[in-house]
C-alpha cells in the first residue's frame, strides 16, 4: 500500500481515525476498473444496478437470477459481466448487513422425561353476569385453561349441559377432571351425583371461587 496521511477527528471526547475514507474507496474502484474496457465497465455497472434493484442477492443468487430466464425484461447480461461488476465495485454493503443480522431458526431439544405425565385436573366454576347475559366460566388447574360457555339461565339443565360440555372438552384432550369446586349454588349442589368420575364440591356460605373470580 502507498503512504498516505491519516486524519484523526474529534468525536465524543476521543480522537477517531478514518482508516478507509472516501478517497481510498474511489481509488480502489478506479484501480480495479483499469483492467477493463469501457464496454465491459458499462455492462458491469448495469449488472451492478440490477443487483441493487433485485434486493441485493448474493453473487450466486444473482447469477441464477440473470441467467435462468425466469424473469422477463432483464438486459442480456452474462456471468462474465456479473463477475466483472463484483470485482470492480465489490459486494453491496446491504447484502453484508443482511448476512450479519440473519438468524437461523432452530428447534429446542426437549427432554420428554421432564414433561409431566399427570393428567388429573381440578376445575373451578362460577356464573358470570355480563350486560344481561350469563356465562359459565371454569378454570382447569394446573393446566390453567379458562373456558366459558353461554347459558340461557341459571337453571339446573342449562348449567349441567354447559359443565358437561367443558368436561368433555378436557377429556377429549386426554385430561381427567377429578373434581369441580363451585360456590354455594343450589343447582350445583343438585348435580353432585350426576357426573360419574367427577366430584362436585360445593362451597359453604360466604365461600368464593377465587380462581374464577380473578378470570372474571
């Protein structure tokens, strides 16, 4: 390399040297262009512009883009023109930045032995009143799944059908709802023997189902 002056500029307290500089960059391009004819440089510049318009593909991708014939309207450029373009002007900085920030997607290896095999669930149920409508809201624990179902009234049949539907949903996914905790509601109390395999635990006076209250 030739001898040249290096300029240090004051930037946020320290002096920083511009080791590259615009003059050095232009001199390098100029020196690279000396070995090519004017026609070759014209075609190389046109090729380089096409790479920019194509979203800064890599040299190999650009070669396939221009020579495979999949895109109409491209100028008649050859692999030699593309090679000349990159030798004279270098690779686009935008392509380099994309490579530095690109992240590869990988799958995390999961140890299946650490997964819980316990499918038993405790459910907490209560009725939510919202703008004249009623919903049966349940929370499955430890799955932490919240379910809600519209009910026409707080009658025994409506509550029972809604609760059975939510229990069936859990069972269809392989979970086993063992017990349902509810507040003191006469309709829930009447269903304690109507759901085989699932116990209905009705709270006492003043008891509240906190897990459902938080969701509501």
